[in-house]
């Protein structure tokens, strides 16, 4: 098979077609502590930009834009996990700081136009992230206040997510006036290491109706939506599938996620990630076993192998170089398996 472009390879894998090799990617940027360590161990100190580092390592370029829901000057929480909204009246007072207009994001559209040119040439994969209907209310209400609000303040929850869905619509219309991205993600982080943080009934009442407003806009434009959630996503995977979501990431191994089981349950879903980041500091044999665990599922298509979250600081620069060497070997090996 002839070598594919970055974009061709992405679509071949994610549409369960034959591909020349697996993409070599990092779906997320590296931890700042990790880069600080690597800058003392051989990574050129002038390399700090996410995509310049990708080029340095010879990775495929997956350019991401995360759209900010808050305007400059929006109040900040007093501490991590705290809220800035406690009532519907608070939210209404805060609302002028939220949902920037398309015109306010002018600089972003110029960047999109530039990257769209590279996308048309097949050099990059373009994707964007919208804050989801679990994620965004939590950033306003705080972790504890958010969970109580499902029961104590349903009107507030619906007000936030109704406004958020309307804002998503405006952003989507603008993005697609420039180009058709290759995929998108909703940031949710709705699970922890033992499963979802809310019940199916709450998901169906407070999240699903708003996915129903936004997801069709993406699908009718030919883009499949994925959900980004940490923790064990196995149980809510079915909820998201029912809401029209077509894929999941990053599939954290330490939370017990098993890609083989997920693939059996959801044969048409797309997945990104799942390589156990904890093996990356344990030597070549541990990393080989991890790649070999993923090989049978990856060979079937629909799985972009990548670190299941940001590479942790205990991973030395030489460890990461070894990881990439093994990644290249197995990525090339899986292509012929798929073709066969």
C-alpha cells in the first residue's frame, strides 16, 4: 500500500478501512512538569510549542482548538474545585462574562483559515473541543455545588445547558463556514476511577436533551463527535451512544477500562488513547506488552493508539524516545495486519 497522508490515514483508521500504518500521535499536550524534566535531559530548550514538539518527535499533527466559553475578566473560583455561581440569580449576573460572540474570536478564525489550507493538503488533522453539558456547569458551580444542583436547582442546570447549546450552535456554524474539521470532542470528565459521577436518569434529564440539539448539527456536516472523559467510561459509554456520540477518549487503563470489551460492546465506535501511561517508565518489555495488548483491537480499525493521558513526569526523555521507537514499530506492523 502506498504511504498515506496524515489526514488520509486518520480517516482510513476511523472509518474501518485499510491503512498503511497506525497514526503516530499524542492527542493531548504533555504535562509542563514532564517538559521541564525533558528540557534538562535532551529536549531542546527552545521547543515549548505543542506542535513544534510533535514535529521534533516525528508525530503526526492533530491540530486542536478548544473554544473558550468565558470572556476575559470572568471571575475566577477562590480555589480548585470551588464555584463562582450558587444560584440562578448568580448565573444571570455572571452571564455577561460568558459566551463570547463569533466576532470576539476573530483571531481564532484567521488561525483556522491557515490550518484549513494545510488540512486540504492532507498535512494535518483538524479537530475542535466544546465544553460539555456536565463539564461546563461544574466549572461554574464547583464540584460539590454542581452535584447538588441536579437535585436542588434543576432550573439553573437547564438554563446553563440551554445557553451553552445555543452558543455551541453559533460556534459550529462559524467553524464550518471555514472548513470541515475531521472530528470534534465534547469535554466532559464525567467519570472517575469507579464509574460515572451521576445516574443514567440524571444524564437523560440534564445532558441528553442538549446533545440532541447539537450532535445532529455535527453529523449532518459529516463530522463524528467524540466525548473526552477521564475515569472508567465503560458504563456511560451506552448513554453517550444513545445521545449520538460516536467515540470516546482517552480510555484510562488505570481506571480499569478494557478496549477489547468496549470494542465487543460497541463495534462501530471510534476510540482514541488507551496506552497505559504507567508502563512508560518501566522499560521496553512493559511497553511491548502494552502495545501487544492493543494490537488485535487496533488492527480492526476505529482505534487511534495514544497515551491514555498526558505523559507523567516520571517518564524520562530516553523512556519517551524508546516508547516512540516501539510505537513506530507496532504502528507499521498493524497496517499490514489490517490490509490482510
